[in-house]
């Protein structure tokens, strides 16, 4: 018995739910899959699967063994991928999904250097603030900005963590004045990002853990972050952006931070991709490139 072949057969049977589907997945026959499982059970002297006419289910011993076997195979597959990645030049077409604000404001800071470094990689880029189905949509990678992510079967690598900060254009502050305390915001035009019809108050975090709820969007609500950014630059009011998004605008003076001791809560940048054992060199190259970019000292400013 080839032990690793038998372990892969067991994993395929459990994942696929039947011997026939597992055989198709592994490119072999029903009889071969059945024989590999039988040999594994004989070797262990324990029954791993209960079989009936309707379904297959792991026995109690089978659940424990399957969990350990999958972990072992994952480590082996990851080691194989790392070895291949060290030899393979990243190449091919890479399909990624990013939030609109990344596409419009942050892309110039990391995409040109990536394409220059990896000339054999081509990109299909989709800008969407909705949570896409990474696997079902055929994406290799999704970049997301969120306080946290729901549980999923995807690998989530945290790239950066930074606050959302209040910003406005110099022209707006010259007309309306600079707020000195959070209560002053009630007298200002607060521009809201609202992807749905409902308006959610800003939860502003201040000194000593104080949280203030502030209504925004009375004069302008938008459902696309590039429009919110354009409106802010045009001097229409004060809004919230992640510090990473507007760091260049703050350095250049195009935007000014308002109430620097207050922020709209932390946001994390995540790279989402299917299981690491299937990570192609082109995907690994982009994930590592993004991690290096967002970990740079110019990254998250408090």
C-alpha cells in the first residue's frame, strides 16, 4: 500500500461524498479508490467510513484520522508548492477583485512596480465594493477592507491595519472653519458613503475610549467611494477614509485631517485566496508584493 495515495483517496472520498466522484476527481477508477480505502482500513485495523446505499459518513475514529491526514497532506502540498514556486517564474493571467477605493486611489502605489517586476504576468482587475464569490467568480485573489471577515473556506492574510480618519479639503475648511471638538461636526457638511438606502451613523472613537455617534449624509450620500473622494477634494464637506487611502493627499496638502484625536474605528486590509495548497506562483507573488507594500513605513498612520 502506498500510504500517501491511500490518504489522498480518503480525503477525496470525504470531500466528494462518493467513491465515483472521488475517482473522477483523482483521475482513477471506482474500484481503485475502493481498494485503497480497504487497504488503509486493514492497515489501521479500524473502520474509517460507514457505508450505506444513500451516503458515506466518517466513523468516530475516522473523523480523528481524517483530520490528522488532511493536516499532513496540506503540509506536504504546501511544501511542494513552495519548492515549485522557488523555481517557477510567475506567469499567466491573474484575475483579482479589489474595492473601488483601492482601484481608484491606491493602485498607482503598488501595481506598476508589480507588473514591472513580473513581466510575464497579466492582470484582469474587477473593482467592486460587494463581497464577490472568489471561487465561483473565477478570481485568483480578492483584496478587501473590513473590520473583520466572516468565516469561510478561503485563506485570509491580513496585510495592514489602520484607522478611518476624518478629512476635508483646504478650501472647505477655509470657508466653514476647522472643527475643534466632535460636537462642532453638527454644523458641518458630513459626506457619507452609503451603499444601501439606509444611513448608518458614524461611530467616532475619541480619547480615553469615548465613542460618539454622529449623523452624516444629510447633504450628500454616495454609493461609490471614488465619487465620495471626488466630492471631498471638491470641497463639499468632511468625510471618513482609511488613513492608507489618503496618506498621499495628506502629505501633499490636498486634504487635511480633521479632529486628529478622533477616528472612525480600525479597518484591516485582507488578501483572500483559495487554499494555500493550490496557490500558484503568480498569486503568491502578488500576495507577497501586497504584504511588502502595506507593511512599509508609509503604511498605516495613526
